C-alpha cells in the first residue's frame, strides 16, 4: 500500500467515522429520555475517538482535515430512515458499512508506514468495529462452543442409535 493509498484510505475512514458520529449524536437527541439514547451517546463517543485517530494520521502526513465535513442533508436522510424503518433494520444497513470498514482497516493494519502507536490504536478501533458488527467476542465464542457441543451430542446420539439398531438386528438373526 503506497503512501497515497494510505492517505486516501484515511480520508475515507475519517469521513465514515464523522458520519457515524453525527448520526449517533443526532439519534441520541431524537431519543432523549429513553434508554436507547445512552447507547447512541456511547456509540457517538466511540466514533469520535475513531475520527480523532484518522485526523491524527492525516495531520501527521501533512494533510489538512478542515475540508473533510459531513453533508447535513445526508445525516437527515439517515435519521428519516431510522424513523421509517426502525432502529433494528437501519442498524442492519449501517452494519454493511461497518463490514467495509473492517475490511479496509485490516488492509491498512498491514501497512508498514504505520507507527507502532498507530498500529496499536488501529487494532483497538478494529476491535470496536468487530464488536459493533458481530457482538461481544465472549458471546460469539460461547455461541460457537454451544453449537459445537450440540454437534457432538447429535453425533453421539446418532452413533448410539446406530449401535443399538445393529445389536437388535444381530439378536434377531441369532434367534
């Protein structure tokens, strides 16, 4: 990944994080007084931290970030979408953007141009994005373990039934 490409990625990432922060902040205002408002506020804080990281990456490489701004009309469209489709469905749409960010951040993470400090922070951001899309890693691991145990039990029961069926047919043949 060349220097130009990392700067382009960083500009795109910054804009994505700024949009996410603006959307979550606006939703927190819309749902003020409800439990979900606190969730939106927390998401906005996380996205602000991510945006600050990308601003730092760009500034370190000599780029002015003052021209990178969100389109307020686009924010209003997202808020309208939340109101029409509801929180659950709209979050599913936003998750596709988060998956794209995960892919892009993974590619950037391999770039040798990043300092150790930048790489460490990007890993933290990537972890935030993964948790946002796929949930808490502990819950994902527990779900995998439960599915695995269920598969083992299913196979064991299948073997037991097969063995008992074979034993029954052998007993009938000998009589």
